[in-house]
């Protein structure tokens, strides 16, 4: 076992809330609703750049800004006593992928999560304080970004999976649908990945309350939504894909939790990690924990991983929650073989097989990914 615990954890049965003491939180969330991405706009799309001015393509909409802020409010409500009233820089690490919409979403989440206490108010008219966010290509780009950009072994494995008899059987029933979409969009639709991109465009426009073209009414939201969910599932279809995809991020989470349990986390004051990303980041965490059921996570959906100190006898435990959208409550997820809270030792056994040992080598990468 690569992860050594220096404490004992006994079986966790029914737990009273008073026995659970929160120690550390990780939150992975999708950005708020956005305009369509230029690379996925199809030739016959009735909407052009003028429609999305002044935001531009792939940008957070006003509705998306509201969603991101509401996510921050949800987190503040849940963790109010845990975080306290004062913002302390060492308390939080806020990380975004290198997209304007994810960076803006993260800023909005932070604005709601950390409203300034009286001692930190700097303006009588603006109840907000600037909180730094982080993006470091060397540190995060090879962790949060899709591995199709940098991991040849993942690309090869995914191609083989998509061409497998199993996947071909699952998608055979949709071939006429592919032709229908191709005929009306004037782009090649060969697989669920192509259909996923069309779904993303239509979904973005629908969230802007734009009238969708007549042809789309027979395919959106269904069955396109189902096809897009299948694509999310295919990207994590086996152990190899899970390891090269979400496994890297789970390794980061696990290290943080073990360090915290051993009083070795730096900085010691750290309470919460926030990761602003995309639907694939949410999918990857759920899939690698064997909690994913095929679907496309909604805008501002979030996976939350909590570390609790239960008591001296039981030690530490892990709770996973899924917030499907900002109009619902976080749902507790039951990990295989666990109750609502999973002993940390059991959590390690679940995730360890999917954590890469030498990511650069396992990816057959041409650059150092570790």
C-alpha cells in the first residue's frame, strides 16, 4: 500500500451528527452557464457572434454568474461554523482551469463564500473583498485539464474503447440519429463525442432562453442528452481510463487528507480546497469513485469530499456529496462497502488502485507530467 496511515480506523456503523467533526473539504464544481464555444458552433446555427456580444463565445452569462454566486452561498450555509466569519488566506486554496469562465465562476463563488466581516470591510458601498485565485500550468494543467491534451496512453485507450464491440453495440441504435443531426448541422457526426458537442451548443443556447431551431425539437433535450451522458461514461469506461483521468486528482485529495490526519498538512490552517472546472472534472471524480451514472453534470454542479474526525476509537472518515444543481440540496453518496461516512482506511482501498504511481510514464508522455 502506497499510503500509510499511522492511526487505526475501526468499522463505522451508524454515526450521530455530534460525533462527526469536520476537518477538511474539497469541492470540485462546474462553471456557471455560458455562451456556446466557437469551436463547437455548427454552420447552420441561427445565432452568430452578435448574439453573444459583449460576452463573446464560451463566456459566463449573467445567469451563469448568478449560479456561481449561489453555489458560494450554498457552501457558506453548509460550512458557516467550520469556516468562521473571518477570511484567513491560509484557510483556502482556490484553483481554476485556464478559462475565463472558470476563473470568473471561482471569483463569484468566493465572493459569496467569504462576505467580508466588519473588520475586513474596506468599502461602505461594496460588501465584497478580493480573494486571490490560482492557476499554475506546471502544477494544475496536467491535473484538471482533459488528458486528451497531454496523455497519449489515455487517447489510445479511449480510441480502442470507442471502437470496441461493446460500445458499438450501445451506440448502434443511434446511427440514424447521427445522420439526422449531421444533415441539419452540416457537420460530421460519427460518434457520441460529436453528438456531445452539439448537445453542449444547444444546451448553452437553451440556458440563454434562445429559441432553438425547429429541427432540434425532436432531439433536444432527448435523446441528445442521453448520448452526451454516454460520452461522459465512455471517457471513464475502464480502470485504465479512470486512472489516467480522475485518478490523478484523487491522488491529490488523498494526500491532503492523509497529511491532515497526520497533522502534516501545509499550511496547517487549511480548511477548504476549491477547484473551478468543467463537467468532465465533476464526472471524473464521481466515476473514479464508482459513483457515476451516465449524465452531463449541470452548470455549477459540484462534488464535495469531506474529511471528518469521528472520535478516538473510529478515527477519520470520508463523506462524499453531489450537488446536482444550485436549486437542490447536496446528496450524500454511498461508497462501495461503506455507510454515509467511509473510514479513511476503506476510502484508501477504494481509490488507491486508480491513483497513478508515475503519471508521466503511465501516460507515455513526451513531457514531464509529475
